[in-house]
């Protein structure tokens, strides 16, 4: 079994995946990607590494009994995709509170993440690659990490059915601030 834990930055992937109780190996893909051999460049305008997804896919080829946590893990060959979701206003609060606004992470990158969440970008990518039968959304805006982990563990154990379309944040794109 190979499981992806994915979601827009700030949705709680890393925090919650560190709390999961499982015998499966949990890999934090972003830590691995920082190793230059998994980067094929740097996007100056977005101030982010460009990941060599083919090299990452090769890294996990033949590996089983693994959970891969990253905002790009849904792009890999997996059996289940858990997508953590978060209301854009809460996502913005989280990103700002963890000091994401810096020389590296600008206000525009936070806006890009908020818009991506409102537009269901990761959900659509996961559905396109894996189909509805492998995708599980977890809405975590008003939940504590322990509650989210409980839902994640139910998916991992097979005690939860696939579910998509449980949230919609499209109204945030039209919210006047």
C-alpha cells in the first residue's frame, strides 16, 4: 500500500503526518527534494525549486508500505490520496502566523496558495491522475490536529470510503477585502 498525504501548503500535512500511528514508513518528500539531485531548476519569479518529478517517481519505484507527505505527493503512483483541505481565510492566517512572509515567501505566494485552495487545484490533479475511487478529502479548517489524524488513520486502515467534493471555497475568490 502506498498513500499520498497532500494539500496546499499550510493545510497541516506535516504536522498531522508526524502524529500518525502506523507501522508504515512515513516519508516527508519536501525534505528529500531539498537534496539538489531532485531539483531540475529554480523558479525565480515564484522563489521555489522546480522538482524533477520523474526522479522522485524513480525513488519510490518498487517501495510499498509507505506514506508520502508533500504538496506534490498526489503526482506519484499511489493507492490512496488523502487531501487535507482548509478554508482560504484560515489558510492565510496559518501561513502568516508561521512567518511565511519573508524574502522567500512573499504575500503573492501566499495569495497563490489561497487561490489554489479555493480553485481545488490539488483535488483536480489528484482526481485526474487517480480517479474518485482513490481520493479522500479531509476538511480541517476548524479541527485540531488530533481530529484530523483520526480521520487520516481511518483512511489508512480502510475504515473510510473515498470522498470528494465535500468542500467548496470558490466564494473566497470573489470575496472583497
